């Protein structure tokens, strides 16, 4: 449906954000995904989050791999540079781009085939490097574009549209990220925008790799009885552990603070995430307990959602590389080239 | 009749015993005497224990190619005695450690044996296993100094430069040198008939390996992002770059780095990072070898088709597969020229020595950005890891990076709309934009089918329009890559064509053939796609010998494919056993072809 272009002229009464942009200015091209696709709901949440944060769209770069999910960057932020790379290897592209220009806000969109099969190694190492990117894994447990094969996130025992049962263990993106030392791990459900939008906003403000696994049912190949990634299954078994509320830097925290149920975490840019515990015993700053809790609920067939883990003292790839504050792309040649006199001098070493 | 400043010798030791410092010391001392010298390190893929050799060629005429026959063998590794004894030229010398007797089967009547009790003397003078082994290796350098007439003052000065801050180490090294020197002087007629005499031919030269020189090129060209996965023989390129950056790329006020080096999880990620960084506007590169390029093919197709700059160094080693990781070859010529599935053609630069490695490294970044495409700099293990004597490197301070057609915020303000792949001036190169600069600059970079506006397409005509333009663009690069080096001789009807590191062997071979009355013109190609001069040279000669280091004649194949030259006009001369090519390979190859024709 790409031949239908969206109107770019807006009604003057539309609500504007802090930089004077209406929500539509954060949209992209018309989606070409199936009607009812979970991915489109995630796109809507991403648009909402960027708009609410008043981020200038052209200061954003959106990268993706190959697959249904990886098409979605075309559907939001039309004024942002996009990069639809090769299958599974977006983490490498975003690592390089971030190294070159640290002033851009990076969002990576990927799918379960992209992230958990062909590109699993790249995802793991981007997490280890703590690249400053919001990484959204749109997880439907199935290969959509090639018409319905199981992905690595398909749960054992779940069945395909043709009725075949998956026999292999699933890779759980959230558990994987936790075990690799991820500094921000969340899980959402495409059908729960109220939970997703603040989660995305918090992830965007996190200094480092913010991993959000979003269960996103595939209406065509994986929304039937027997699938554990269907709308019905996820709605029934969704256990929200932590409700994240995001407060941008500019706003003061004035809302009620109730010790024991609400905890605020200061992010690097001065904004706050307020975490409201809805499950007993859940501490989102304790990696081991977060891991144990997700495993525990999995045994009961439950999908734990919310901001599962956050490390307030995250040091990203630029801290590790000790790079200058100025983006490397903006350093003048004079600061990079030592010049002919120095070349003459340094060659004494080679005599 | 003594032979002065024109001979070769070889030192056989075991890996990890400290022989590298002794060999370096000898090389450097000869160089400081003003005598042209080259060293070839023949090493195993191993950390400790396996045999290793160092070959030093002294040539007052300045020839740098390897010669496989040696006037003197310093045989210090009993495990390779048989092979080492066999490699000495008749009438030559064999130096060995006479602390133990030499087996009778190793005695050749046509050699002179120089037994020096290195272990015995060092065991008496030094204590501790480690010191005894290390000093034994320094002692042979002392003996060689006496036998070959290496200036002992220079040796002393070099030790002082190296160990000046560690007097104890300096003292024991000097003692070890003296032990060898004194014993040789007392027991043999020094110097031998092969000997050194000071010259003044190295004053404006340096001794440097190609990886270090290429790293300098990256530094000077302003590369800020380096991504890599360690691989022999390319590893030292990034290590050298890191060393230079630590010195020259620190922000004085903060001690923060004006560069980022990313050690990737594999070569696929390394090239991905380079493409990501270049896309964002940095000058980025990755050093690797053949196995790395194999892995990078998918991403290279993306960079070619989506038109993203990237600079790659392929320090070639012996393939296919793991092959012989510590041996040299030119086995990646075809792969780099057409890397990736689908129709692609890549700009390749072929340095012949570390000087060109420096110059072409810098040029590669300009070409990559001007043509918005991957650029390969193909060296090999011999160029990359061995010390070559080359004229001092120089730099033009008026150099400014050619960033190609990158639209600024001001330029984007002026345009109504921006289309990424629209060729507005007909040169095949379309303007690009960088993220974060201007809302109008936004576009979607993709490896999937796209039209000239940058939009997704599955329309055949739209697809063809873009890929045909890219083809024209790369063809135009033929005029921008370094031109071939040509050397003509009066009356020559035959040509000899080569590439990269074979140059040293070819120029020596052509001199020898010319002395025998054989006039052959010479062309060394230095860039791909080939410029018009290349086709003209092949056209102008009845036949040309194509000299290269791979089994299948990959340069010859490229020449046939790209210039349409008939197979009959191109005679293949190849050596691909893993050692650097020697003049005799070229001469015997040429003569064999001529005899066959006659």
C-alpha cells in the first residue's frame, strides 16, 4: 500500500509538543505489513514516545536488519536517517555509527529471526559493549516473510499454523540480555501501548544498550490456538511486574512517592524512571532476582512484562573507549593529522 | 676474491627464544652502515618451540627480493639441521653451536664449518635458564659481527638505544655480543670472503613493515574508527594504528581519545561497524586477511549497492581456507575485485612495498568517499610483516580529505527535496547526506531494490537504472586509481606485467634478462578497475608474461576479463609456495615459456 501517501498538511488545532511538532510529524510511510500486525502497534508506540519526548526527528537514526520487523523503521520518523542493513547484523552497523557520531539518538528495530538466530552473536556483543541504542526486538516467534517457519523464540510445544509442534527450547531474549550484563532489560506486549510508551521513553534516555523484547503476535502465521505468541495467549498470561513511568529531565518529580511501592531511578540525562512494583518481591535493580523471577513465572506459563532490570550506573561504549565528547565525525582534520614535521620526526624509530 | 655487500644469509632458530631481537639488531646494524638490506621472517603459526628462520639479504644495488640460496647459514636449531645444511650455496659457510658435536651426515665437503660453542660460553657466563637461552641468541649476533665485519660501534650504539634505561640488561647483552665476537675473532679468519663495507646508500631510507606504514597512512588520512577481528598477518596493522593514536590522538585537555578502535566479535561485525561508521560520516577501516574477506562478502554487497564508503586492508596469506597463515600469497585478487553475490566490482589498490602501503592507505579513504564504495588495499604477508628498506615517507601538509559529495546543512536548506540516488550532473556519483544534519537530508539506506529517489522498488527498469549508474561510477574510478608503473626498453616486443609485492623480483629479473640481451617492457598494475594504460600496454605487445603469486593466474584472469585481451597473448608465470617471489622464479618462468614457443 506504499502508493498511498499520507497527508503532510496538518490541522492547525492538532496538539504540539515542546518543539512545536504534531504527532503526525513523527510518522513515516504507510505500513505494508498485514492488517492487525503487532508490529504496527509498536510503531505507534515508538511514534508516541518520540513525540512526547520532543526529540527532533532528524537527530535520530533508525536501523534494522531484514524481516517484517525490520521494515518498520520506514513507518516512523520520516525525517530521520534509516538504515535497513543485512539480516541479523544491525547491531554491528549501529555500533559503528554510534562510535562515529555519539550525538545521534539511535534506535534499532529487529525481529526474533534477526536477533535470536542469524544475528544472535552480534546482539550478544552489542549488549556486552553497552552500545548506546534503544533496541526493540519485535518478537512473534515465527518467520513471517518466508511464510511461517518457527523462530528461535518459539516455545517448545507450540504449534505452527500447519499444526507442526516445535521441539526445540526457546531462546528468551530478556533472559539472554540479563545474563550478558545488559544494563536495561524490559519486556512489553504490542497490545499494551500504555505500558510500552513509557518503557520506550525510558529506554531512549538510558545511557547504554536498552533492550526491549516486545511480544508481537503475527496475525497471519502465529495467532492461532497452540501458539504461545498469540494475542489471546499473551493477554491471558501477561504478568506485569513493574509499571514504568517516565519523567523527562525538564519535569520535576512532583507526584507522590510511596516507599515500598514506588522507586525512582535517575538516568544519565537527568530524567527519571519511576518504577511502580505491582508484583511482590520484585526489585528491578537486582539482576539475579530479576532472572530468577522470570524463570519462576515461566514455569507457570506466564509472560512477565515491564521494566525487568535497570542499572543506574551504566557505562556505554564511549566510556569504555574513552572517546572525546565531540562526535568523531566533527573533529577537524588538523586534530587528526599529525603533519609532515611530525612524520619526519617519528621516522627516527625506523632507522 | 671477497664478495662485499652482496650476499645472503639465514638464521635458523626456534620460535620464542629471543632470536627476533638478535636478528633485528643485525639487520639494523647493517642498515646503519649505509648498506641496502632486507629481512624476511619465515615463522610458524605457533607461539613457542617450532622452527623459525630469518633471512637477510645485503645488496649494494638495492635489490630487495628474496633469494632462496644462502651464502651463510647460522644453524642453531638441531631440529632443522638437515634442511638448513642443504640450503647453503656450494662454497658457502655454516655456523653452528659447537657445544655439541655435529652429526657426520651433516658434513658437506663443499662448505666451511664455523663451530662456536655458544651454549657452553653462555652457560659459563650467565645464570638462569632464561637468560642463558636469550643470551645465546645475542651471542651469535656478536659472532656474525666479527665474521661479516659489522661495525661493533654501531652494535653498541643500538644496544644502548634499546636498553639505555635498563643498565643491567644492556650490560648482559653487550657481554653476550662480546663473547661471540671475541671467540670468532680468536678462532677464525675474520672477516669471511662475504663481508660488509660501509656505504652511503641508506641515509634517506627507513626500515619499516607494510602494516606499520599502512597504519600511518590511516592516521594521516584522518581515520577515526577502526574495527577489526585479530588475524595473522593483519593484526599488527591495527596494533600499530592504536600505538600511533595513543601518541597523536589524545585531546590534551581531557586525555580522551580522538579515535575509537572496536575489536569485533568476528570479521562480519568488523566490516558492519566500518559501514555503520562511514554511513554516519567517519573515516573508518578494517584490516584483515583472506578468511576475513570471505566472511565480509554479504556486507560488501550492501556497501556497494547502498553506496556507503569503506576501507579494507587485505594482508593476503596463503589460502584457501585456513591455508598457511604465516606464508604469503596473492590469492585474493579475484575475490576482492568482485566480492559479494550479485553484480559487483570494487576499487582495489595494490601497493608493492610499505611506502606505497602508506600512500595508498591515505588514497583509499579519498577514493572510498569520493566514489561512495568499498575500497580494498591489497598487500600480503611479505609486505605487511617484513621489514623493507624504503625511501623516507613524506606528507603534503596541504592535504585535505576528499569527503566526496556530502551535502551540508546549508546546501540542504537550498534544495527543495533531496533524492539520494539521483545523478544530477551525470558523473555517476550522487550526493549523500549524513544523519543528524538536516531534516531534508533524511533517506532510507537499503540493500533491497531501490530507485533513483532512494525508494524501495521491485520495478525492473528502476532497478536497472540504479545498478547501471553504479557500474558507470566504478568504471570511472579507473581514472582515479594509481596509474600503472611502466618501464620500456628500446626494441622490446614482449611485455611483463605484475602486481604488488612481485615487483622486487620482477625488476631484478628484468635487469638480469636485459644483461643477457633480452629486452622486455614492464608494467606493474597498481589499481582496479584497470585504466586505459593497462589495455594499451597489453595491446602494444606481441605477448606479455603475467607474473603473480597464486595458482590460478588471477591477475591474468582479471586482465582477460576486464580488457578483453586474448588468452594467447598472456603467458602466466606463477609461484605460489608461500615464500616471497624471487628473481629466479621470474627468469625461469619467462625462459620456459620462450623455449616452448621456439
